[in-house]
């Protein structure tokens, strides 16, 4: 099956009867073959209907621009669709990773990308430290060092924006230990995913493993979420946990936590690249 004729359609629309018929009917009339159709309604009455559709255009189909124009006219406008996106699967999403000194999540993403396990390409790694340059350049990925000097956060963010704005479809904070400003998030031009070494909303902020041990928790976890201006409060994409015993030290918990962080972040990034994550207010709908 040729990739050039495959597309993904995402639709968010106020729920009402006939949405599935309208979308599938539009594709059927074009002779398109639906390969996947996932949907979710947030409420029984008055909610939002989310749909994710992957389809194959017939030989001689009109292509991306023609499909988009026809969908806008025949489906989106009549149904008052709030948001929709058409994405050709042949167009791989571009990823920029931001990291500080801890490289476990970055190394995992680079290895998965190198093995062809990500539906996207890592085109740049940015760090406020030089520690991981060798690890990154070993994969042939450009590395940009942007230090954050005391009182120089605005200048650092401006330098990062110069490097990323308009060039990437996703920014990933793979243990980037800096708080991004609302202005940066607004101007970045792409969603930002963060991995937090805690099962949010518990133990938000710094040193979660030490605080978790003080509270005698029986499970530890990690959370991948979209970044918003409110610290560690963006819509959650994925979480996982592991059980710990009462003899575990904070460092032992942190070591186990690093394994969870790798897995949770990788899932969140891949699901986002595949268009399986839909933001609905303060939460997400994930089609897996």
C-alpha cells in the first residue's frame, strides 16, 4: 500500500446525530477506503464528538488541497465543526527535543527514532548544558547549546524560538529542567509535551521521590502531559506506575522512576505523532 495516498482526518464537532454518516459518506462518495475510524463523545447530551479517521484515496484522487476544500464545504461548514485537521501520512512530523543533564528519556527517544519506531523525525536537540552533546551527535542529530544564565531566561527563550518557531511540529521536554513562559508557549508554533517524574497531580514540582518516600507511598509513577502556562497542570496524555516496598530509598525509587519515565514519554510522543491524542479542555481523549 502506497503511503502517498494515505491520510488522517481529525474532527472535533458539537455532538449531534449524523456526524459519522456525514464523514463516512463524504469519504465513500470520493471512493476512499476507510482503514480506521475511532470516535468518542464526551457527554451523552451536549458534548463534543471527536473522530479520528485514516483512509486511502483512490487512484487519481484529488490530493490534499482538493480533499481539504471539499471537506470544508461539504462537511465542516454544514456541521459547524470546531476544529479539523487533514494530515498526509507521507509527511513525517518534525520533532525538537529539549533536555538538561539527565539523558535517559532523550536516549530512549533517539534509539526509538533510529530504529524507525517513531512516526516522526528528531531534527534538533536543545540543551541548557553541554553534557549530552556527544550522545546526540552520535545519532547525527544537530545539538544546540542554549545556556540559561541567572536573569537571562527571556534571552534564552528568544534564542530557542529562533531555532524552533515554524520548523517543528512537536517540542518534547525530555527532562528539561526549566519552566517555559506563557509567551514562549504561545510563540513556539507547536504543541509541547513534558514528562514529569511523578504521578500527577500528586507531588508536582521538584524532588517528588523524596517527598513520596516521606509520605510512605506504595506506588510511584510518571506522567506525560501537554505543557501549559500553569506548572505541571496541562492535559494528561499518559501515566504509569510501579509498586515499591517500604525499604526502598529515594534513589532506588528514582531509578525505578526513570524506567517508567522512558516508557510513558515514548507512548505519549508516539500517540501524538499518530494523531491519537485529542485535547478536550483540561483533559485528553486518547484513541489507542
